[in-house]
């Protein structure tokens, strides 16, 4: 990517609170990632938090291992997990992504957490629709430097539960909000709901497989339920520039991850 393209991404991010990098990952890599991480998806395909850390991946996929009959297969499951975790980590610190984020923030950034959201068609979690929220409402970085990336592992549109944003909503700091459980919630409506009297225009975002959405932590966004036959898998990774403070969180346990 040349300087002109990088400048354009940065301008979009600053002006609009988000930018989209088209086709940052090839179809083949997307399919490989999805196939690998799907080994750890349990019944109903709930999201997997921090699949890049064994202490998270083991408890969230243990029923998959227990379903295996022989000890040989169980040990293989765990052995393969080691390898797969390094694949997930490599996506978090993908060189092209890190370069773009560093350029946008004019500072080196560290990954803090990741989440795989399958929105697998015809499962309970396909109906999950995120309420309008700011990702920074969880982290509360007062300088608004938190960033979330969403890598789309399949095409994404209204029918299969794509994301929308509230235009220019990243310019007002952190809004008041109602706390919502946002990990394996029962009502299918996660996301700390923003409370504001201000009106924003809603913009629905469409993606192709391999596109990356870079979101300002204060940009209000949400998503639609997947009512189609097409799954809408995405791998989300959050980042923070060096020197910035953040709240770790009981579930997400954000930390500066020093992967290379
Ligand atoms: O997967 C989605 O539909 C939205 C996810 C999201 O906004 C989040 O994880 O904070
Ligand atoms: Fe979000």
C-alpha cells in the first residue's frame, strides 16, 4: 500500500470514525482461518473470546474435546491447538494491518484482545444483533485512542447481519450508556446501549470477504441479525497505542500482547 492510500485511510478514520481496507487478506487465507477456528466452535456457534490464548480457548471448546472418544484424539486436539493459536496470533499482528494502524495513530499499537464472532446461519447466535454501542465504553480510554478491527471472513450485508455506524458519532467522547452483558448473553442483544438525545444518520456498511473495518473506539455501531442462509463470520481484534491507559475487564482480560 502506498503513501497516498495510507493518507486516504487516515483521513477517513479521523473524519468519519472508521475506514475500510479492501481485500487485506486473500479468500484462501480467510477460508483457512475460518476452517481452523471452526474446530473450536461448540453447539450454537457462540462467539469465542481470545482464541489466541490457551487459557481462553481450552475452557470455551472443552465440550468439543470431551466428545472425542479416544485418548489419542484428545491429545491430538490439544497438540493441534498449540499450532492453531499461533495462527490466530499471526492474524492479530499481520504486518499490513500493524503498518496501517501505526500510520493512522502515528504511534505503535499493541493488540489487547480478540474475538471470533461466527453468526453462523441457522444457529441460535445467528440472530445476535449488537445494540448501538461504543467499544470504548468498556475500556474507557479518555483520549479515545482505542481501536477495533473487524476482519470479514465472508461477504457481509444487511441480510446476513452486517454492521452499521452512526455517522460522525466518534466526535463526542464516551456517551452515557446502559450496561449490557456482551459475552454469550441470553437475549441475543449485546452491546452497552448508548443513551443520547442527539440524532445521527445511520450508515449500513457492506463488505466482501477479506475486507477489514477499522473502527474508532468512540464510533457508535451495532449490527443486524442474520436472517439468511449465509454465515457472517468475523474476527475482531482490539488495539491500543503505546502509553495509553485502558480497563482490562473481567471477561476480556485485556493486556498488551507482545506477539511478533
Ligand atoms: O459481530 C457483530 O455483529 C458486531 C460485533 C461488535 O460490535 C463487537 O464485538 O463489539
Ligand atoms: Fe462493537
